[in-house]
C-alpha cells in the first residue's frame, strides 16, 4: 500500500471520530497558542526596542556620568551619581572629537511639559529636549514636514520647535502642514513650529512621538540650572572602528573631567548594540517560561491524544484484523495510526499558530511594540506538534500492529 493511500485512510478515520479529534485538537491548539503568542510578543517588543534604540545607531555610543547603587541600613537602595557633565565640558569634548566622529550634545529640559495651541492642550507628560545641529543625524529622527534648525537659530537660541506626531494629533487634528509656522505655548513660553518629525511609535511607553525639540541654547536658558547634566552621543563611521573610537573618547573625557591616572572613570560609555543585547539576554528566562507553559499544556494534550488512539485501537480491532487478513503489513498499520496522530497534532498546531500570532501582536501593541510574523516560532510550533504526534501515536500504533489477525477477526 502506498503512503498516499495510508494518508487518506488515516484522514478518513480522523473524520469518523470528529468530535474526539476536535477536542484533542483544541487542547493542542491552546498549547501552541500560548507558546507562539508569548514568544511573538517578546520578539515583537525586542524588535521594536531594537529599532528605537537604533536612534543611537548600530555604530554609536553615549557618554553619561556614572551611577553607583549602594544599600542603606534598613532602607531601600539608593543611587549615587558622579558630578554632571557641564555645558563647558560637553562643548569641549565636541570640539576635540569632531574630527573622529559625529558628536551631538543634547539636554533633557523637562519630561512634564504642557503644550497649548489656542484652546487645545496636551497632558503634562510632553518631553522637551534641547539639541544641536547633529542630533537628528546621530539619533535617526527624520523630519517629515518643515525643516531642521539653522545654524543662526542654534547660535541665538531662537524660540522655535520641532514637534512629534502625537503633538500634531492633539493640537492640530493630525494635520502636519497646519502645524507649520504656528506659535504654541510650552509651559507658557512661546515657540514657533518649524518642523514635524516622522512617527517612530512608542517603546516601553516612553512616547517617542510625544516629544518636542528646541535649540540647545534655548533649553539652557529656559530650563538650565547650576548642576544640569548634558548628554553626549557619538556616531562612529563603521563598527570596525568602534573600540578604537571608544578608547580615544575615554581618554579625552578623562582629561576634560580632570581625572588623575590612579582615579577610576566617573563616567560610563553605553554602546547602542550593547543595550539591545542586554535586553535580549534578560528575556531568556521569559522565553524559557513561555516554552515551559506551552510544553506543559502540550503534555496534557499528548496524554489525551494517546488515550484517544488507544481507544481507537480497541474499537477498530476487527477492522485491523480484516486489514491484516487481506495483506496489510505491520509497517502499514504503524504508519496508519502514526499518521492519524500526526494529522490531529498538525491541525491543532496550525490552529494554535493562527491564534497565537494575533494574540502575541495584540499584547505587543499594548506595550508599544510592532507587528511581527514569527517564522522561527511557527516552524518550532509545527516541529513540536510533529514530535508530540509521534510520541503520542507510537505506542497505540505498535499495539495495533502487534494484534493477532485471527483473534482480531473474532473480536466483538
């Protein structure tokens, strides 16, 4: 008997026991849905974070003051930060380092600004950042409408702003052209809109589109204070030069910070790809938990499927005897029952994948991720279903193949 005939015979037997097959199929589908859904949401969030962290670029790094955690007796842990990067320090670094890489200085002015246009107002959660001429080059933001700050506007600290798309939605009915050249109030200070950024979505609720950028000098004048900390980001021409450029940056920063040879660095350098790798490493346990949950569900489904197959062997004892009497070999009987188990598992797996992808992406959208089709987890789901089908069907198949044809024909 050809395997094609065995397949269609197995499919007919699955249809003959449709209700039992569907119930087992649903249990398998739930397991695969949990497996694919959770893994999809994790991968989607990592992909979203990777693309958004790429605002530092794959070949970029940031320099910030050092933060050290220490424990206080009977109280929560505290963080001790080194001296901030002053405006004079970051500008000196930029002047010294501009021949080696693209350097941008920025300043997080506030994360709780209220923006108003006429009678419309945003929530007090808008982030304002002062930037220089290189910020968009290094961070990957793109201007969709309007233009960037001119050198004259940056030098004078002109009260002008480039806004994110969420601000446009709130204040200008999602019309970017309408927003251009309008005057808005940021914490009651007047700013003219000269540009609108292309949407980047949200990452871990940080609201990349709920931001406003103003000239660095203007941010220093309006929001600066004595111990203000300025941010340094550096874009390297290519990844091969990364370690060399980081080493040179470390030396220059030590000089600027007046550190003695025996003193440790009071600053930290964060590579953008290192941030993403850190996030990926910290999701390993989450992935393992997801796989464990899915496999536990599939274990229950496997036991249920084996039970159904054993019942099927008992119910079809006479049929097996007739098949053997007319020439069916032991191998054909094994193939038939294994194929039935695999068909049920694969149908359950396909259903689980179809449910798992939207469930995973819904969870991802809720935390600001992006839509993703997880081909690796789809393949994993189908492979797991194949293994479950073989393991669940092998014992019933061997039991059916070992039945004595004479005794089977007498079975009532």
